């Protein structure tokens, strides 16, 4: 398991809250987390927010 996977899995509710505060237009469907599909989540957020992979990963560095 990668470090990013560990961070997402262990802190998802906190990360989700931070994302919703900063990007109020995100829906619960946008923020669905499924274990083993972290790259899909990051890609979905990249498309919606127009951010780079590294910018998205910064949200996971709590």
C-alpha cells in the first residue's frame, strides 16, 4: 500500500471536509472513496477542479 493510499484511507472524512470547504461545488458523488481506487478518485478530482495531480495530493498531506 502506498503512502498516499494510507493517508486517504486513514483521514478520508477530514480530507473530504477540507475539499468541500474549499470547493463548495463538489458533490458527495464527486467525493466517493472506494478502497483500491485512489488513482480514480485523484483523476476525478483533477478533472472537476482543473488541478494537477500534485495539487490534489496536497490535500492528502494533513
